[in-house]
C-alpha cells in the first residue's frame, strides 16, 4: 500500500499544511523563543541583575521578564516540528549521505553563533547547538535501518547508543531530543500513537505538545521555498540576535 495513502486514511486533522508551511511555523516560533532566551533573559534580565549601566529600569525589566515567559512557551513549539521534519526528510531523501553531511556542516558553522549567544564565548564545548542533536538523530535512524535489514531486533542497538550519545555529547535537548526523534520515527505511520507517545516524550515541556496540532495538519506535500534558506537561517539569526544584544547591553 502507498505510504501517503495509508497516512491520509489515518489523518487526525484536516491535511492543510505542506512541509514548507511547517518549516515557517518552526522557524518563526524558534525565532520567538530565541528572542526570549538571548535578548530578554541574557540581555534585559541579565543586565538588570548585574547592575550594568546599560540595564533598563526596574519596571521595564519586570515587564520584559513577564514577556519572556510568554515567548519562551510559544517557542517550545519549534523543536518537535523540526524533529518531525527531520524524520520526513529521512524517509524521503534520495541521498542520506548528502543529507547527513549537510546537517554536520551547518552544525559546525552554527557552533560559534550558538556559543556567543548562550555561553558568551566564541567557542565553548560543554553544550552544543541543536543541529548536532538533529544530526545524531538522523544517524541513529540510518543505523537502525541498516541493522534492521540484517535482523529486526538489531535495531535496538543504535537506538540505545543514539540516546547515550545525546546524553554524553550535551547537544541542545540532549538525550530527550533523540528520544523524541525516535518516537516520531518508530510511529511514523501511526498518527494517534505518534501523538500520544510524542506528548509523553515531551512531558518535561508540556507546551511543546502543541506542536502536534500543526504536525497533524500536515498533508505530506512538499512546499515551495529556497532549499538552503532554512539551514542558513539558524546560524544567521543567532548571530544577528547576539549583535543586537551586544549593541544594546554590551554583553
């Protein structure tokens, strides 16, 4: 049976969003999230707490700290959608090697902007950017597929190793991100089970479960848009937010 036909028969919500629309939702909510994390938490709030001359007034700082909670909750939606799109890409790419290489290159390029934003240093190795999480998730799925061809049960080995690597490497969302990717991978053809298991995997971040609304609106169609824009957006927007914070708060 055709996979898309099978999926459409099990659709939980009207299929009105293509992959391009999902990418835009993920990018916009990620940008909102990072405005909170980089400009509000590590800018407005940090400057006030440190008593810097660049700090805003008490009332303004209180206002933005309240705003931070709201924008950060909105931002929780982005990561599950990126994980879902990664699994979609895994199943539909014609060249897994090229896909993995692209993830690695952009993870590498994004590390300096990420460290500047979140660690205040040019390079810092205690915590890595989310592109590495997506890369490890992709490689884990690939290894599972290879071993499953030899024997079905062997697929559990790379699944466990992928989660361990996520924990040890300390990329963004660490092992929890790998677990979510694996949930979306294993339940790829089962929307109900995927939604329930995905929400359980996100129990540590409940508002992220809202991502399953747009995910279940997906129509399994490819959207239009520049192919590499969505990759370049990640390091470029981090760098811009860092420069804005430094220009305003000098931190």
